[in-house]
């Protein structure tokens, strides 16, 4: 069962008073326990209603009412979405939660409707199939927020090919050709590997290199090329899905996250970084996507 667990607003939260360091630590520990138990699907805090609005409906008319709103006890200051076995289990978890406010506060628990609840009014399954498609699309473009780093200058050496949006699914074949060279490349630095996208063209084609960091390029194997990455600012995303889903992560970054981030990508190579935690047999773990952004 899915439940929305709602933190009710107080005068302090509506005044924009931020939590204390102690509360932040306690709430972080509680959220970590939720994640480890496998029940937390999402959760966030909300800005005061003074930075929000309501849209009132009356027939075909729409009226916008800007915050703040007077009835504080009816407002929401934050929420979680949990997957638990029962209302009783959700209640037990809420009782373990630190008091989310400096004074008295209240947390409300509400069950979320699932597709199975509408079977009686959806005998053909049309609406449930539509919802499943939306769930799959949402999952495809799901991203955790990035961290921001200034990447250092590096030389990446490896095998490179040109691809388009239609042929990029052939990139794994390039990795298959590259992998036998690992550990035998003269001048190789460390064990991390990199998939670098560069040389973007107006027709949508781009060059992709499967490579490693190298300290020099004088003795590279036949057919190898190299590329110098300059020190610059990056948005760094952790890719938690199978390596075969990397195209979805790139699509989500460039079509969803970036246009809404207020940031600007620069015309420079982006890359995938595979740490030693990456398991080639399972295709999971240790994958990051580094996207160059304007500082």
C-alpha cells in the first residue's frame, strides 16, 4: 500500500524559519532509516504558502489567489510517499519520526489510490494501461538531484566512433572492442573508465570515445585516439539503473532537467565515469554522468 505522510504547517514553517542543525541531523537519520527499510519512495519540504498560489475553479472560470494563506493548520509543510504493508505500519513509522517543528506539530497519514481501486469503473483496463504507461515514462526520466564539481584537466585515450541518435545503441559494441586493452594501455592512470561524448554536429551526430585517463599519448595502441578535457564546472548525476539505460539518463538531463534548472550547458564534452564499483557482469554500480555547465 502507498501512503502520503503529510507534515502540517505551523506558524514557524509559514514564517520560513529553517530547522535547527539538530533537527536536520535527526530527520536525516530518520529518512536514512526509511530508505534502508525500503519504504520511502519520495519526500520533500515545502516553502511557505507566501511563495505559492491557489487556482480556484468555478465552471469555466479560473481565479488565481496568491499566498500567503491564513488557515495555517490546514496547510502542508512537507510530505513523504511510503510503500508499506498497512496503515498500522505507517503509524508506527510516524511515531518514530522526530518532531518536525520546534513546537507542537501534526503529521497526517493518507492512503493513495492504486490502479486496482478503479477496476470496477475500468472493465476494459484502458485507464489502468494508460496509468502504467505514465508510470513507465516517469521512471524513464527519473533523476536524483546532481552535485556540482569542478573537474580537473585530463587526457582520455581510447577507441572512438561517430554515432547518431539512431545508431547510439551500438555504443556497447565499441566497449566490447575496447575492454581487452584495459590494464595494458601505456601511460594508463588508475582503473576508472570513461565514455566521452564530443564533436557534436548540427545534424545530431557526435563522436563517442571509450577510454581511460592517460598521462601521455606517445605509445598508444594502433587505432587509438585521445582527447583533452579541460578543467571546468560540471553537474554530476549518479546513474543507478542498468548501464543499458544510460541513454534515458542523458535524455532526462538534456530534455527535462537542464531546461528547468536555470543553468546553461556549454559546448564541451560530457562523459560517463565508471568507478571500480562498476560491475561489468551485472551492468550496475559506480556510474556517473558529468555534464559541463556554465559557471
